[in-house]
C-alpha cells in the first residue's frame, strides 16, 4: 500500500510504517528486506539501485494486487484507544538499564535488578487485577 503512493527505499518503508502506526510498530531490517525479496520473487515489485540504495517500486501486477485489497493495514492502529506510550517508556527504561549495567557500581546494579524484578511482578499483578504493590496483601 505504501509503495502505491511512491517508490521507497527499505529504510523509508520502515519509517513510513512507524509513522502510520503512530510508533506502535517499527519493523526491523530483518523484517523489511526479506519481505521485499519475497515481493520481488512474486513479481509484485522491482528493486533498482539508485545512489547506492535499493529503490523498491510496484510492478503493474503489484498495483493490481494493492488495488484489489480494500482493507487498510493501519486501521487497527488508528482505532486503538489512546493511552500511555508504553513502547517509548520501555525504550527509555532499556536505555537507563544499560547505563546502570555499564557504569553503575555493584550496589547500583543489585538495586536496579530488584527494581526491574519488582516492576515485572507489578505488571503481572496488574493483569491479574491484584494490587500492584508487592507488599500489599493479596
């Protein structure tokens, strides 16, 4: 569907998918490039080298295929209830955890491990509709 709008490079496709899904899905190169290869094998796209990059363009068969589909693959992302950006928060937590692992003292790493274990437990308790406080009575 994105390629029907304009030819794109693999990285542009990854960015466009991330944008259309409001950041809820950012495919990796390991997902995009094999998919491009498969679409090329099926005759739905052509891949040409342009300025050292591979430009992906729909073929006539690819355009017919896109036109025959009415479902918008990004509609589910638009209808998702607004809420906290858990993915973004998780990325920030990952970054902070890596920083503690790299430069924190042994005491700080031990404290970080406890914080992460408590957070994991609290999330599972949340799903179980139990009190999120690990010290609370269940």
